[in-house]
């Protein structure tokens, strides 16, 4: 349903991009708008929505759609090959990237959730207490009304925050399940030679676009690709990729030799 809705969205030029809604500015965090064509640039491109509203807030973060497509396709091809060829190594490194810092954050969030629930229960007791004090004449009706309203407002806000905290904890603590679902989806892809809207939105959560830099006269711009369920994938370096490939070929050769023996 989301993909069908995505395909129905159009620009003022009547065209859409498979990356629309996925690109975000690395500096201000706002989405990048899609422009299919204008008088200055002959290629579809994305640019920061904050810059469009107010050029003093952020920079343009201009990047051509074809550049995004090329980088995303290469990344997905490398990641898919990595997952399909070295599933255990991939899973181990992704879980390690989850890291001690994230575990500390989860521990703090659990304590915050328990503290919030405890306070909700305490407020029930306090409201009952001031009600009894009001009935016995220890506090006036006016004082009771003020205190009960304050307690009820606080309790309402706390109850509203509880589902968000529970959802966060459920999502973050189920990384192993999310990781396995990602691996299973990748293993169903036989050969990725081109991108489609369905493939992009199935595997990509968001893409963070940095401001371009000019190094030795050449324009350089980096993208951070967050995959659904696993976040940023720590891809092997070219050297590591070569080692993994050689290991893969050696294992394949050994397997073939054992079958013919």
C-alpha cells in the first residue's frame, strides 16, 4: 500500500522518483525535495527543503538523482553479496555494531519507563489521599480542585509517553529478529542488476546526504544509507572484500573437490 501511494505522488512536472521521501539533509535533518527538471539543470536532482524555504538556514545539498541511484545500487550489490556469501560474519559484525553504548541507552530507557509507571501509580494514591483530606475537611474544595487537576494533568502526560517508550524498547531490543528478517529478504534476491521502487523501499529506510566538498578540484559528496531493520551496514573494505572473495572461492573449490572425491 505504501509503495502504491508512493507511485501516485508526483511533482509539478508530473514525474516521481523512487527515492522521494528517503533522502535527508545531514546538517539540518530536513527532507530533500525532488526536482525533475529546471532551466539551469538538465538532470533530475534533490535539494534541501530548508534551503528552499530559507537559504540562510542551510545549504542546498544538491545531488543528482542518477548519482544517488548509482551509489545506492553499488551499495546494495556489495551488501547483498556480503550477506549471501558470508551470512554469519555479517550478522556477527552487525550485532557487534549494536554496541555497548546502545545497551546503556536501553538500560536507561527501561529505568525511565519503570519510573514513569511507578509515578502513575503514585498519583492514583495521591489523588485518593487528597480526596479523603477534602472529605475530612483537611483541605478546602478549591485546594482539592487545584491539586487534583495538577495531578491528573501530570498523569495524563505520563500515560501518553509510556506507549512510545515501550515501542522504542520493543524495536531496539528485537535487533536479532530484525537482522534475521533482513538476511532472509536479501537471500531471496537472486541477482540485483537495476533498482526498482519496490526494491528500494523494501530495503532502504533513509539516506543521509552530506554537503559536497571540493578536494583537488573534484566534487565529493558522501551518503549514509540506512537499511530497514539493520541501519548502517558496515561493509567490508576493498581489501577485506578481496580476502572474503578469495576465502569464498577457496571454500567453493574445496566443496567441489569433496563432491568429486
